[in-house]
């Protein structure tokens, strides 16, 4: 009786081969390093948190009413925590910022679909473009943040 042939190793798909090649090109972050897109995201989150407070103090009304402190505190706190985490190049903060950017893109896409004047169209397109660009740049930055340190080669 002949022994059974050894099973063949599973064949790697083309998409998995591309993923492996892309991962091989990534460089892990050095200690204290922060990708440029993460720095931009931290600056945007900081600017939004500050703008919330400044606009509230200035008495800006939303839909004819001044927002409550609780209505401003939540989004401002979220942006401040996100800015702090991104400044420290934390994966959770970048992931949270991407989730917020995704929501912004969806909301402004819906606003674009119902825009009634040129100004609304231009604002929507600008916000979608800027948010989409930052979202895309943060994807690669997340991969570098998540990437473990490579072991030193043995000599």
C-alpha cells in the first residue's frame, strides 16, 4: 500500500500577494515619530474643538437657537481627546478620527444631493474633498502605527 501524497500548501491569492508586498514596504514608526497625516488630523481636531468653544462664547446660533453647554461639551470633548491621542500617534485616536471623517463625508454627500445654491455645492464639495483626502492618508498612517517593531538582524 502506497503512502498518501503530502497535501499541497494552500495557494496564495493575487490580492493576498499584493497585501504582503505592501506590508513589506511599510516602515515601522520610530520612537516619538508621528506621520504627517496624523499631525494634520491632530491639528484639524484641535481647531474644531477650539472653534466649538469660541463660537459658543461668541453666541452663534444654530437653527435660530443658542446651543446648550451640554450640546457643545460632547463634540468638543470628543475632538479634544481625538487631537490628544493623534498627537501621541495612538491607533485608537486615528481610527476614531477616520470614523468621524467617514460620517462627515456621508453627511456632506447628503447635503450635496439636496443643495439649493452654488455656495452649498461648493462648501459640500470642499468638505468632502478635504475629508476624503485626510481619510485616505490616515489609512497608511494607521498601518504604520499598528505595525510591530522589526527584530534586529542577528550578526
